[in-house]
C-alpha cells in the first residue's frame, strides 16, 4: 500500500505497564466495510477493525494483494467483490466521521 496523505486521524489509547494511559494519533489512509457492517481502517502499516460498541480497535491482517488491487480500483463509496465476498470502500467523509467519533482503546487480542 502506498499512500500520500491521510484522510483522517484516529485517536487511540492503551494502558501501559505502569497503569498510565498512553494516547496516540494514528493517520488513517482508507478503509472498507464488509457485508456485516464491520469496519476496517488502513493505518500506515497496520489495519484496524473498529468495534463501536466497546470503542475498541484491533489489529487485523492486511488485505491480500488481489483484494488490495480490487480495493484500489474501486471509487470511494462503491462496492467491490473479492472471492465471492462483497465489501464497500468507505468514502473520505465516512472515514473522517469514524475518526472524529471519539478515542478508541487498542484491544490486546492478536489478529
């Protein structure tokens, strides 16, 4: 993935070993939703799955090269399909709305 400028900034926090909360800002360059409405956002080198109910994000595996090519060829807000699975590429406005909806706690669960 090669990005030029972030679309939005996702505010994150995690509890450090000393019990203090560390806050960070993660630039977001794109994202998509699957047919169940689960949202994934692309950071510079990490993909996050967003859980709005718990205000958490969890690191996920990036799209494979075939799915990434379909994503890249799709206009923002439009549908793309890969492996008989339907996804919707998020628009810039949707990404900004998600990023500005609050701070997200990083979930420690591995992908």
